[in-house]
C-alpha cells in the first residue's frame, strides 16, 4: 500500500485535531492518496458510529438502572483470590528456602588434584599416577626404548 507523509495530518484532520487544517485540506485536495485515505477513514467512522454510540436510558428504565448500581455498591465483593494468594506465598517461601539451602550447603571445595582414571592408546606404554601427600598429581607415561 502506498502512503504519503501527510497521512498522520489527514488522520488528525478527520479527528478534528489538525494543527493547520487549512494546509492539510489543501494538500488533500491535491493528493489522491490522502484523499482516498480521508475517505476511507470517514467511511469507517460512519460505519462504526452506531456500534460506538452510548446507549440512551428512558425515564422508565432509569430507576431500575440506579437500583442495580446501588445494589452493586452495597453488596460486599466476593473474595476469590485466597487459594491463589496462599499458593503464591508457598511458592515464594519454597524458592527462598532452596536458595538459602544452596548458599549454605553448596558443593565442597574443588578437588583439582584428584585423578579418577587414566588410559592410553599407545601400544606397549604404561601409565603411572603419582600423588604425593598434599602435592601435585603427576601422570607418567612409560614407553620402552625399542618403541620410540
């Protein structure tokens, strides 16, 4: 769909909010795009006007209307959020409990010098793991002289 930079001004003109209505009307008379846009907006407004019109109460309907309002004002509202409020509170308490538990009982210190298993794909090689008390673990791969 083609458009014109004056479309917003045309919309303001249709809503009777244009700042310079004379200039916008002059542009609309010279621009077929803006003229079509204005006509479309006016047609939509006219088609929707009956649906958007406020209902009118007759004098016979007004007393019943006011009684309905008064009855609605004086009746206490039904509370329907009790169970959901309780469930939300329980969920929040659970999240706080889990977060607190994980902060104080998290995993122990990392064991950077523990070797669980060692293997090699080199034929005829042997692997030896040495871990001195409180020292650094070393992994030695032994290859025979003839295998080099």
